[in-house]
């Protein structure tokens, strides 16, 4: 175990004891049901599909993602603003308040906003937050584009269905501006 009591594992979740793996909260690599289940998928794939010729699955392949079931809900993936600044990348940010999302207005649930961070040079999506009605579901359209390693322009040019919260993500990606340096209030 490490100093905090987590069982130490490698990228394939193997412990230092041959034939013993550690999955779930006990390995300190996640604290969610979805990370625990993904741990199982990684170990099962590497054990059962070893002859497939595919490269082994690793815990480092997954993109951090979670939701908070508040009202309105929050969906989060990848880097936040502070992490994007620390990465030293040339970062662009897009933001849209829920007061400017038709579906949120129609439902009378206009609290919150959505925000996305992209790398200006590689066009990679670095992270996003959707705090607002449906945010825990909407975030998956960004998460899957990140898994596909698609440049942000793929979503920007996609035609999304009206009237949904997700339909404003392409619009938000068309209104990017440089991420401001950290100020006293930045977190
Ligand atoms: C209140 C609460 C709300 C949460 N909400 C969410 C959520 O909304 N979304 C989300 O993704 N995650 C949520 N989580 C976190 C999620 O529950 C855990 O990350 C997930 O259950 C971890 O799975 P696990 O298999 O590692 O551990 P567990 O699900 O805790 O399973 C461990 C099992 O081992 C058993 N066990 C322990 N010791 C022994 C022993 N000596 N012998 C035999 N069996 C033993 C336990 O009884 C338990 O059944 C929440 C957690 C809490 C506490």
C-alpha cells in the first residue's frame, strides 16, 4: 500500500504480487462506480483477450469524467481551467450561459452554464463542464469526441438536434476566445 492506504498498481492494475489485481476504490485510481467498472473491463480484456493481438488496455487510457447530481446537475470531463493553464498550452475557452440555451429557457431551468477548453494549436478538446439542465447526459457528446481524438471542429460542424441543450455545443465552439491568465478569483 502507499502512504494513504491505497493498494499500489501498475497501468494494467496489477499489484506487486503475481496473479493479484486491485480494482475499484482500493487502488486510488478512481472513486466512482464507473471507474471501478472500467477497472474490471481493463483487467478482463487484458486477461481474456490476450490472444487478440490488440495492445493491452491501461488505466491511463481513460479520460477523467464525473457528474454531480445537484439541481441543476454538473457534468465534467478532462481538464479544468487551472489544469489547462498549468499545461502550458495555448488554450481557447468557450462559454454559454443556460439563459441562452433554448431548451433550458423552455423548461424554465436557466441556472448554470457550459464551458469548453480546447488547444488552439492541436485543436484537441482538453475539458468541459456542463452545469445545467441535462448536464450529466449532455457532457457525453464531448467525452466521446475526446475518446475519438477528434478535433473540436468535428463537433463545431456537426448538426445537432433542435431543441436540445446539446445543440448549443457547436455554437459555443464557434465562439472561442483565449483563456485569460489566472486572476485572484480563479480556481
Ligand atoms: C453515498 C455515496 C454515493 C455515491 N454516489 C456515486 C455516484 O453517484 N456515482 C458514482 O459513480 N459513484 C458513487 N459513489 C462511489 C461508488 O459507490 C464507489 O466508487 C464504488 O462503489 C466503488 O466500487 P468498489 O467495487 O471499489 O467498492 P464497493 O462498491 O464498496 O464494493 C466493495 C465490496 O466489498 C465488500 N467487502 C469489504 N470488505 C470485505 C471483506 N473483508 N470480505 C468480503 N467482502 C468485503 C463490501 O461489503 C462491498 O460490497 C458513491 C459513494 C457513496 C458512499
